[in-house]
């Protein structure tokens, strides 16, 4: 017994090291399983409030650019409004399916890692829930993944775990949008049949199948495409409309019929 | 002793804030970020309570993980770095370090550079392995380790030169 205790005392540094190492590695393992990072995330109150403080200071630095973006968006919306006799399709579809739109500011953003997350300054208190979609004035940004009362974390479209349903605007062929972790301007659209005729510059939009995003929200345009290893499906490189390195104001879309859709899906199964 | 404690606490908090608020927003040339918090582990007084040191390194890494949404990668890298530090001290400075005869900032530049470089490379290798967590991305891990490691080394060296006292 004494020997064991002596052994433990002599190797206390090594034992402490092993314990801490196994704790941190297990955190890492559970983190790499999708959606399991229970408490290691920045939607936490303490950590978000630091980012929030930084945001309140630094937001003045690029006010001009952000104003420009908002003006641009307003201009586009006005153009749609004035040029249409009847309410336009996209707005009508938002209303009829029942999507609630909220606004928030990005207080933390990253794009240089392989698992990028964005933290926004609205949380469950403001009615934001998990699996709500996040867009900016130019296009899709990501999907809400964690919420606390005042903050929420978004899985950016630039996250290798992110999967978003998308389609080609012209021909309505749909596929899955993923990211290979390499370039923060390019995402990849998979699962489009080789029979489809693709043209560089075609627009890719959300498909509306996943009930996270309404239909026809812009994502990007085709830059290049090649066939996959089995030569039957395309891998399409899509240039994002969004500049993911410069996000300030985002809109959160909540699908009000999500519960009903879920019940329906469960009945189907 | 008290002033050493004070210096370490200040260094801990200052490096943490510097890392989260400045260095991780740099994204130089697209994706280069220096991980300056390794300076805390590099400069921690030699011969001080080793258990406490390993634990502090873990806490530092863990807080960074919370800020940067990186799972446990920073905690693992920092705690490993803290544990293997004595071996590298011995390798770089020779056996004298055990008698606490050297002060890191008073040591010659070449052994100090070796010590910094090796530990930073090991830290970055563990960090990027855990961040990518995919054996097929070995090339990109090595590439990131070398490039980011060089960038970190530059920053760490400059910070160290800026804040070290030149008395001795």
C-alpha cells in the first residue's frame, strides 16, 4: 500500500497530465460528433458578453460600409416593390408558408478554420430557436445551432459539417451544399446528375425542401464543375454572393409551421 | 515571489485577451493567425510548482476553446506543451537549467530560439491535428503547422523582446 502511494506521489505530475489530457481529448471527440458540443461553445453568457463588448466598440469602424450595404438592399427591395403590380413571388411565398423574420448583429465571426461558427447578439429571449435559418442581404449565412437567453451560435455555411439543401435556379435540379474547408469564397454543390446541362455563372438558390430556409434565397453562382469519381454526379464549385469575411447585420428566419411539418414527417415514417 | 505571481497573473489575462480580441481577428493572407498565448507556457518560471503549471496551462487552453469554439484542441495542445517543456529546456539550454541558474530572458538568443521554435511547432502540430481531425488531411496539417508556427514565432519573439527587461 505504501508503495502504491509512494508511486502515486512520485508520478503525480504524469498522472495529472494524463487526467487533463484525457479530459481535453474526450472534449475534442464529443465536439467532433455533430451537435454534441454541450457546453464548449461561445453562446455562453460570459464569453459572448466579451465579444459583445468588443462589438459595441468596433462597430463604429465600418459603419459607412454597412450603411452602404443596407442602402443597396433597400434599393433592391424598392425596385421589386415598384415594378410589380401584384405582390412579388418571393415575398408572397414567405408570407404564405409562414416565415417569421428577425434581425441580429454578428458579434463573432470566423472563416479561416474548418469548423467556423458565428455568434449573434439575439437569443431564445428574442424568440430565436435551434434550426432557424440565418441569411444576410446577399444570401445564405448558416443555421442556428445553439442558443442561450441572450445569444445564439450559428453553424456557418463555411463549416465542413454544414449541409444545406440547394437547387439550380434555372432548372430546379437540387442537391446538397457542403464545404470542403479550403477556400472561404467557394462552397461545393453535390448530388446533381450528370445529365443536367450546367453553365458557368448559373445561380444557385435554396430549394425550400428542408423547411429551414424558404425557397429561392440566393446562395451563389457556378464557377466550375467536374464529375465525381464514379462519373455520374457533378461536384460544382459555387462562388458565394455573401462576403463571409465581412458580416454585420443578418436576418433570422423562423419557420412557423415547423412543428406541423415535423408531425407530418413523423406520420409518414 | 509576490511580484512573480503578479507578473504571471497579468501575463495570463493579457495574453488571453490579446489572443481572443486581436490575434484571432488578424486572418493575415486569408487564414494566418498567430497563437501568442503559448508565450505564457514558454515563459512560466522554471522550477516553480510543476503541477500548478500543468493545470494552469490546461485552464488557459480550455478558456480559449470556449472562446474560439474549437472543442478541446487548445486545451490538449497547451497541456501537452506544458508537460514536455522540461525535456526541451534541457535540450536547448543544457543541464544547467535544473539548477535554476538561467533566466529565460537573460539566456543567449540561439538556445532561446531553439526552445521557442521546437515547442511552438509541437504545440501547433497537436493543435491542427485535432482541429482537422482527419488523417487524409495530413498535408494540410503539416502546411498549417509550419506556416502558422513561423508566424507565431515571429509574434512571440517580438512580444518577448518588447516586454522583457534588459537589466541582466
